[in-house]
C-alpha cells in the first residue's frame, strides 16, 4: 500500500506482456490510423484505461518523468505508477517524457508538451489521449508515412480544436509530440508525421 491506498497489480508475466505491448505500440505508430489491442490480465488503476496503463508500465521507469492530470497524479493512478515504475510525476507538461490527458478536457494543449530539440527530436513527449471511443465520432482523414494513400478514423470524446492541434503539430515535423489515442484496451497511433484533414 501507498498512503493507505491499495495498489493494483502490474504485469503477471513482465517479460512476455511488456514485449507484446511494445510490439503493439510500435505497430500502432508505424501504421497510423489502425486499431491495435493491448492484452492485459489485470485491470489498471482507477482513472487509467487498460491501454494507457500498459503503455506506461511497458515504457516508463525511474528515469521517465510522467505528467498526469492532478486528479490522477494525486490518486490511485499516481500511486500505481510510482510503485510499479518508480516514475517521477511532474507538474509541468513540458517536463514530461510521457503524458496522459483526457481528450475532452480543455487542457493541457498538445503545444504545451515538449516537442523535442533540433538535435534530439526523439526527446519529445509522447501524449496518451483517453477517448470515449475510438469510433462513432466525426471522421477525419489521415495521410502521411505508414499510410497507403489515406485512411479515416472517427474517435469520440475529443475537445473542440483537437484536430487543429494535431495539424499544427504535424507542421513542426521533425519536432512535435507523438500521440496515442486510447480507449479500453485499444489504441490508435498518431505520430508527429501524420497529417489530418477534417471533414467540411
């Protein structure tokens, strides 16, 4: 326990599950717009969906600063990440290597996170965006590396102006943040090289 809170379990088979999750994550970012599932045999902490929790459990460690909304940072999710990953939870979005945001919340905006530096564009923030669903919303068209021609996705539960943020992020390439949309155990990767066109 931490601070009187019960800590949800992590991986039951760390090597196999982390390798499986890493492959799914790489596939989602190399094939933008495609749905990928992450299998977990235990629920994550309250406030983090299965995909977001598994991504962080796979990639984060004590050298990995993470940004969470204050309600998550100060609750079971923050305690879970400190316990299982030893991760530092930071208050400034620009200080984070990984971040989890509620897609429907007003902020923080994608531009508030670290876009990397000219010499080290890979040191940017990876932003995990929790959605209400990965389909059933207003469609947007994606194009760019890893996409044959174009494809359409229609996630639900994203704030007004979110796709304009994604478009502005792509204009900064090779700088910019990589985005992963999650809902439940599913995810869609949107690397910084992905261009978006909203339906008119």
